[in-house]
């Protein structure tokens, strides 16, 4: 199950790669910025995350080198599911869960039937093309089943959402903590997907119903952003503070350690990509990573208590911070709060590293760290980035 959830988390990264350009274009072309209505078309991407998630999961879990047919199978699965639900009960909305269910079904059907051989007169429909036929036949009864089951599930999810939101700052803390704590297992994307694209509900002026913290925030929901704002503290202030503490605590190869940490800190501050720094202490000191998870949750809780909300389209770095500042409430106050957390992070990490003699980069026992090792580290983790 753990391995499956890790694969699922990686699969969810596939559709997420389109979010940076979609979010940037949607924000830059908004009426209060450049006011270019045509570029608002990028918003359709955020409004169809269930379709993208279905395709991404089908591609990620399919046992095939050529991902074209699995992608088509994923699209057909979600299309039939949505249409079937609409026919049976127009009030139902499975949101991103529909994408997950459809993607899982598409991947299962493809892996199960991709080698099916048919009689010669039907051979064109056999092999890898056979799942295309099967997914349509199977998703029709699946849609009928969920039209009966989903109202109960939807009520439970709504109750969970209301509970999470109703917990106020504590609910924000729990989400922030789990966001970092689950990252090493690759499971944080499963939870993130719901909060980012399924949590809450907002009706726009045109009557369109939107769900998810990111989608609602970018479309002007005044209640969205409390579950997102804390990540600006972590990415723009917390990670650079950790990098500084590691650099200052280095006893040898200080120049190399400073160069690596400076690069990681700049990456986190500008783009919100944290792994280049996090992976330097994640496995060496679980205690430090646990504190990092606690501080991430605490940052969100503090902003919530102060009534500060802010949001992003992809990563909680300086780019998203500046672009979405007009949509925030008290967004400028993130800077002084962030500076306070910078001090908290730095003092805590420096103290733990030096007092417990944590063998991080620049503090290893013996001559074990070489330039080539640093190069290998960079190559291995340069593609490992994830959203907050």
C-alpha cells in the first residue's frame, strides 16, 4: 500500500506541472493587473483539474512505455463518469475525487487488457487499443454505482471540510504539519490534491461553482487562502534560515557548503522548491525534520490567528507572493512574521546541529564528502521538486 501511494503521489505530479503557467497567466491577465481577457482562458485548466488528474494517474500507473493510449483511456474514463453522474443526478460533484477514481480505473483497465487478442476480424480493436473499448463499457455502470454511493461520500467529505475549517488555526496547523511530515514518503500530494482543489465551495459572480483553496483564492473567494499562506513563511524564510544555520555550523569545507546552501535557499525563496535543502538533513536528522514540520504547521496557524490569508498558483515563493499580493488580506504582514520565523528556525537548527553534533554537510566524520558527491547530490535531486 505504501508503494502504491508513492506511485499515486508521483502520478499526481504530472498534471500539476501545468499549474505554474496557468496560474501566472490567469493572475497577470486579471482585471486588476494587465487586464487581458483572452489570457483568462488559462483558468480553464484550474477548472478541469479532475480531467487532468485522471489522465495523469492513468499515465503514471500504466505499465507501458508509450503513454498515449493510457492518457486517452484516462480522459475517456473521466468523461464518461462525469456525463453519467450528470444524467443520474445533476447535483453530484465528485471534483478531484472523480479524477482519482477515473484515473485508477483507467490504469487498471489498461494494465489488465492491453495484451488482449481478438479474432482476426476484430484484430484492429485488440492489443493496446482494447482498453479504449473496455473503459467505456466499464465506466457506465461505475457512474451508475457512484450516483447512488457518492451522495453519502459527498456528505462525509463536506462534514470533514467543515470540521477542518471549523478547527480554525488548529486545522491549518494540522494540514501544514502533515504537508511536510508526509513529504519523505511521497504521500503529501494525496492530501494536497484535496485541499488545493477540493476543499470548500465558492460561487463566482457568473454562478460557476468552484472548489479548492487554490482555485477559490485565484478567483477572488474572500475565505480562501488560510490553508496556503503559511507556506510563504516556510519557503521564503524558513528554508533560507535552515540553509544559513547549516552553513554557519559547518566546521570544514565551508566554501562548498555555503555555495550549496545558498543555491538551495535562493531556489526556495524565489520558486518555493524546498527539496534541495530539505534532503540535506531529512535522513541525517529526523529530529530536525520533525521540527521543520512543526514550524510549517505553526506558521500557518499564526497567520490564521492574525487574520492573514494569501495564496499561490503553484509554489509559495517570492514570484507567487508578489503576483497575488493584491488578492491577499494582510499579505504584507507575512514579511515581519516571516522574519520572526527566520530567527526561530535559525536559532533552533543551529543549536540542535551544534549541540547534538549532527553530521550534516561540512560536519561529517572523516573525509567523506567530495565535490563529486556534491555533484551527484545535485543531479539526483534537481528533478525531485514538488509543490508545497
